C-alpha cells in the first residue's frame, strides 16, 4: 500500500475527477459560456496587474454599493489548469448581493512551483487590501474562497502571517474564508498522478500543507465538500476541519447533498444556493440578493 490503504492506481482514482465524472467537459463548456456572458453584462475591470509576472492578474467586479465587503475567489485545477476567466460566473452569486468580487489568476505548474503559487495568491490579497477602496470595496472586510486547489490556497491565505509577508499589511487581512473541496494534506498529491507536473518535494509538503501550517489566530472558516465526492476528498476536509476546530478557531462545515466535485463550484453562481448563502452570511450580507 502506498498511502492510507491505497495503492498507486487506487490513490489516483480518488483524485482523477475526469475519469470519475465522464461529463466533465459539459461543466467546462457551461462555465466558459456563462463566464463570457457575465463579462459582457457586468461592470468589470479585467486583467489588473498585482505583480510583475504576466500571469499575475485579477478581474474586479463592481457592486453598486460603497464600502462593500470584498470576496476574493481562487480557482482550482490542481494548480496546473484553468484560468480566472473560467470562473467569471461566480459574480452572479455575489455581486448583486452586495459584494465586490476579485477573481485571481496565478502561474500554473510546472512553470511555477507550489511555493510561488502560494506567494502569488498572497500578493493578490495584498493588492486587494491596498486597492479595495478604488473599486468600492472595504479593505477591512476581505474574505476569500476557492475550490479544489483553490481550497488549498484559501486555507493557506487563512494561515498567512501577513506582517511577515509584508510589514505594511494588517495581521488580520483575511476576515473569513470558505475552502471548497480543498486539498489540505499535500502528501497525497505528492504520491498520486497530480505530482507529474506539480513536482512537490517533501519539504514543500511540510511547508505548504494547510493541515501542517495552522496559524496562531485563525479567521472564521467554512469547510465544504460535496456529499458525492470521493472518500479522500471527505478525509481531506474532515481532517483539516478537526485541526482548525482543535485550535479553537470559528468553523462551519458543510456537505451539500447531491453535489460532486464539479457541481459544488457551479453552485457559487447561484446566490440562493445554501453554500453561497453561507458565504454571504459570513460576510454579513443578507441572503436575499435583492438587497436594498
């Protein structure tokens, strides 16, 4: 056995979502078309640079309210696929409810390793704090969510020592987060097919696994995993949630019924879905997207 009772094919099967869900292309096609519609119909500032690398870009979706909470979304794709523009549709879940939305792009593996990807996401959050007022956002109300690899990156943002990253930043830059179908124990990634491109080392697993990088003071978190996801995705979320709770940090866990690894992130485009409502509540926004 290679890892937790799995041999290599068994471990790969736990994480190879495309084989588990043969309709995966339909989800990607849906998101592409939906996101294109959102970009053409909503007020958005596209491809703003938060760093010097050409991949270090964000899209900002405005709300009609002033000093709105800011929701930062980090996409998944096992750190080696997808793009911020694949997830513009998330704006439909948050902007009308009163949140400004920032969708983050980062350099993909193998062009960047996990250390650089985490650094880029931290730089994107720092940019958001410094520039929130320019797009109607409140720098004192920044929240983050992410799916799959983005769930990992969300957890790493929640664990960041922001003063160590940049002494000009507030220690509590992130006021809350939602890690969706996250990957918190990177040893599983090092041993399965994902590492063919990611190239994780043992040192990186120790340094960049959220389950081993808990902060001294953690913000409120939602840890969500679809009820229809694999045993390993449930184990990842359950183990991380238990560690977060053991530290005494605020935690809400969710297992939305009938959702798999693709449909759970699709839900973020619906402001009335239970997962989106939970995130809106975390930000102090009403569940009713027709907020007045």
